[in-house]
C-alpha cells in the first residue's frame, strides 16, 4: 500500500484475509470500498469479520435492500450505502459457458442421466462440527449410484484439511463421485447450468444458482440469515433430512416451481454500477466518519 499509494482500496466479502487487507488500509489512512456488506451468516465467524469491515469502510456496495438497511443500522451514512445487487450474477451473463459435451470433456467423465454439484465448507460456529456434518452428507450421497457427483474441495477455514481428506477417501471408494480442488468460475458456473441441482452449504448456492433456475439443497446453519430464493431447500445436516431434500429436488412439483424463481440478488449489472459510482465519488475526506444514528 505504501508503494502503490492507491486512492481507494476495494474489498469483497467477509474472509479473514480480506479483514487483514482492510485493517492495513485503514491504518495507512486509505479509504475502503466494501462489497457485499450487511449480509448475515450465523453459522460462520465470517459474520463478525464482515460487520467489522463495514465499520472500517467509507463506501458500501450491497447486494439487496435488506443488506442496505443493515449497513445503515451499523451507523453508516445512507448517502454512502449503495444497493447494486449481487456481483456474482455478472459472471453468469459475461462468461460464455461450456456446452455439456465441452464440460464433460474438460471434467473427464460423462454427467449421465442424473448429476449433482456438491460444495461443503467448514462450519466454524455451531454445536455439531463440520466433520460430523460431512459424514452425514457423504452417507446420503454414497447410495446415489445412479447420480454423477461433482464435488469441490472445501476452503481454507478451520477443519478444511479434515474435510478434504474425508472427500478424497470417499471419491477413491465410489466411482460415481469426482473431486476437484477448484473448478474455477467458468467450469463451476458451467456445471451449475448442466447439473440437476447444487448440494452443500456454500453462499454460491444462494446467490448465483437461483439465476439458473436450479434447486439448491442448503445444509445446516452456515448460510442462515442470508436472503433466499424459492429455489432453496433448507435441511438439517442429517442423512435422513438430506435424502428427503434430494427427493424433493427431483420432484415434478418442485421442478415446475423453479421456472418462476426470481433471484433476490438481482439480474446482474452490479459491477458496472460499482464502477460508475467509484468514478464519480469524491474520495477526499472519506476516512473520518460520523456515526449515523437512526
């Protein structure tokens, strides 16, 4: 930051590494623009990081009206809080997604009649640890021998290595399961467009997947508090509950309802809105803020 001397630092989300960047910028007296603030995820420590970054930031670009009101509730000036929609949706519109045959060639296997995309990250807050929850999920998935499973490995949160080892053991044992360290944006979104649904506890299941009008099985409390489309099936981290949710996902009634799903995070265009606001914003004297009382 000392070498670059930026006019502003733009940070996204609620990860601990983003918190470190925001802290450094604040100490260096460089104003911060925060993307995706005001959200709530009761099952992870990211909740505390996110709201702390909000208080360090001077400009706020949120994904929905509810999140806009929450940032203002945290004492931020409404004139500096902009509802631009979800950034992840822009990738769906900007990328040319892979066709089914292209995706299968890239992945190295055929999707088959049924296929699911699975992403399960550590649960850093909660009574049941992540390994116990993942064991229930894998127990539910092992019997789905007629379904191709595309499993992405977990992130770097605490217990991530434990979950990775469990998934690798599972994939080695079952031919219908395939694990990937990271699919990348293009392959991940292409997978979403061609699979029957998404299973796990990742924020992408709530933010991006509804735009494809595909169902998401959201396991446990990791994403509890986020806005949800009607395409989300919430379930307990238990084998019986997960299997019941998968059955619901494939039901004709649920599939019919997906055609009418609207994504609460908007229809895209967030990145252009952010860019337009940053270009016109007065970046002088942003650091010193007054607490905005409701």
